[in-house]
């Protein structure tokens, strides 16, 4: 969860599940069935705004008494059009009247969809509960994920993903998750997170060098060459990057370029 300046506070799937007292799998099912649309999505990682929690709370109340999802989906879609992020959610009241789900928006009342459930739904109280839960929820830190990476890599990966769902600009977490995924044989996932880290730190020569090694392992020679070249452009004294360039150019038959970088390697290693 994060909130800075005027940014909208969001909640991860795990946080939303804890607040609503349902399983994360149930929330993912609601998303799949289009009962709720996350504020943003990255793969199977979702972030929900407060109004999304409201939609899920309504879904939880409505679904047990109905055999079909479509009426509930129509009801939530109508409510979603009213509950834009800029509106206070407590402006709406939802209740049942004569077998119908009724929404009150100020003095205007309208039927959301037919149903038999009596909704005892205090939005202001729910808002207080969410804020309290958000304030007391344990935070996942990069240090906590790193501490268990060696002994519990799968759990560490989950923690890193949860952290990055809240803070995708954390380049250190992106880099550490990339290394962990690579150690688990997930080269594609490692490349994705390492590219994200390099985008956040474009002048970090070590990140470009690591990307070069990843590309090299996938036999993507041109991309590897480009990353090694970028590394020595940022840090002309990066011996390992010069060495990789020399080897690549030699393999490509570009002897003059290979000798040039090999000469730099010899010069730098003599000084050390």
C-alpha cells in the first residue's frame, strides 16, 4: 500500500483479502469474472483502489444469494460508474427495498438490479475499518525478502513481487529479484526485472553489464554487445565489460575492435 502526495492509495491482492476476510484466490476469481477491475494490473499482480474494495465487499454480500453472476455484474458496473476515484464513496447508500437493490445518491434513488438480499452496509464504518487495517498491516521490506532468499527462494520471490506491486520504482528490489529469478532458472523473468532496474538507473554500468551477460546466455549477441558497450561508455575502466567486448568481437571476426578492447584490459589490469 502506498500513498504519497496526491497519489491514490492502493491495496495489493493480499491486503484486500485480509481486509475483506476472503482468500486471495477468491479476489482473483472476481477479477477474472469482471466483477471488479483493479486500479492497475501487472500480470497476476493487482492493485486496488478503495472503491474497488467497496465493489468487492458488495460482491461478497450479494453473491451467496444468487446462482448467476450476471445480475451482480450489472449491479456492480452501474455502481462503478458512480464511484469514480474523485468522488467520496460515502456519498452513496446501498440497500434493499421490496426485493430490489436500491442506490441512493443524495436525494436520487434508483434500482441497481433486482435481488433479495438486505444490505446492511455502512460505508463510513467500512472506510474506518480499511484505514485501520492499512495502518496496522505488516509491511514487506526488501531486507526481509533478501534475508530468506537463499533458504526460501520461492517465498522470497513472492515477497519481492508484493513489494514491487506497491513500489515498482524500487530499483534495488528489481535487481535483487532479477538475480533470484536467474538463480531459479527463470531467465525471462530475470531479464524483465533487470530491464526495469536499468530503466530506473540508466547510468548504472553494472546493470548494463548484467544485462549483457543475460543476453549472452540467451545467445542474443547483438543485444549483449550493445549492453557491454553501454557499460564501458558509462565506466571506461570496467575491465570485465571490455573483456566481454573483446571476446564477442573476436568471435564476430572484428579483430581490430577485439584488439582495441583487449589492449584496454591489459592497460587497466597492469595498473591494478
